[in-house]
């Protein structure tokens, strides 16, 4: 990967897709606003809105929340804002407090 194995690395990326040949320990993303609209668990992203006419794909099932992708922990936040249509339906805003703790090697 692009990072030394002894270092802890964080990748900040608006779009929740892990670049090729990049394996950070933690990736923080947004982009989806939690789907912005949620009706009985269905969001524009869960029905394929984002993939229409595009060759890139979101990380598997990552509209919001935590996921493990190999050696990388991914957090996709619902955030505070909106896109295109200034409305959120059944998707609560969220802000994350992340605490990183140093663990000394034995």
C-alpha cells in the first residue's frame, strides 16, 4: 500500500470508495447523507440510484455506518447536510466524535 506498516493512517474521502493500492487503517467518508430519504428501509442508494450510468460503485451496503474492508475500517457518516433537494425524510443528522488511542507496542 501507500502507507508504512508501522504508521496509523487515516484517509478522508468524500466518496466512500477505497482507491486501488491504498490500505489506510481508517477511512472517513460522507457523500450519501444516509440516503437522504428513507421509506421502510429503502433509500435512493439501496435501489441503485448512485450506480445509474456510472462505472464506480459505493463500498458494499455503505449508505451509512461502519464496515470492514480488508485491513481498513470505513465510517460513512450521514452528516448534517443535503444535496440537490434540500430535504431529509426519516434520516437523522449525525456528527461523530472519534477518539484515537495510542497503544504502545510490547
